[in-house]
C-alpha cells in the first residue's frame, strides 16, 4: 500500500459537485460489489447520464449546499467527502476506493462530529450502508434498526445508526 499524501479537510466548494458525485459512484461500483448484488449496485450507483444519475446528483448537490459539507483532499484532489446537518443527520460519507482503510473516513467523521457538536446536536444519526456500518460501530455508533429501502425499485439493506454526543439539548433527526 502506497503512502497517502498529506490529508487536508476543508469545506466543499460548489464547483466540485460533479467530481464528488463521480467519486461516490466509482467507490460504490468498486467496493460494494462483494456486499450487494449487481442489481443493487446498479441502483445505488446508476449509469452516468441516466435519469437516475441526474436525480442522484441533484439530491447530493442539495445536501452539499444545505449541510456542513467537508472534503478530504490529498495531493490536491478530493479523496473523500461527507455532509452533516445542524441537527446531526449524517447524510453522506464516502472515501475513494483507492485510499480506503487509511484513516480518511475517520478524519472526515471527526470533523463532521465536531461540526455537529458546534451546532448543538446531542447525537448523530444516519442510514448506514453495509459498507459504512463497521466504521461507525468502531466509532461508537450503535444500530437502532435494520432497514430495507427501495432505490430505483430495488431493495437495499441499510441501518439506522446513532451516536450520542453528550452535548446540546436538541434531539438529532430522526428521534
């Protein structure tokens, strides 16, 4: 495994929305293969240019614009990103498959947790994939519910997870 150039966590800039969408897509198409069926992977990471791809990109961009959105950058390029709302909902957390298991996700999660604390969130909640669940469990999140959701008509398993932050008086979404 080659070493990772120095990692910087910074705020998202609007011009990189498409780059982050592609990072998410390529990562899903690479690392989800062993955990999800081909149909599930295709639904979660639709073909670029398709209607589902455009809708997914619009949802991602909306989250990037309306949340605390952070980008992990190494060697001048994004290698991961995450979004969290002021209420503590972790909407996205993706790390490029080429730099997985090198602490990028943990560093992003640290910064996103700090943002939630600063906003006064008492907890962080998320709908974690099979891919994300192990990292979150190592980081103190617990599974509250196993869920099956439809993505483009295809059922996918995810988990409602929560981590109490021990600060603030506002409940995290969802309660």
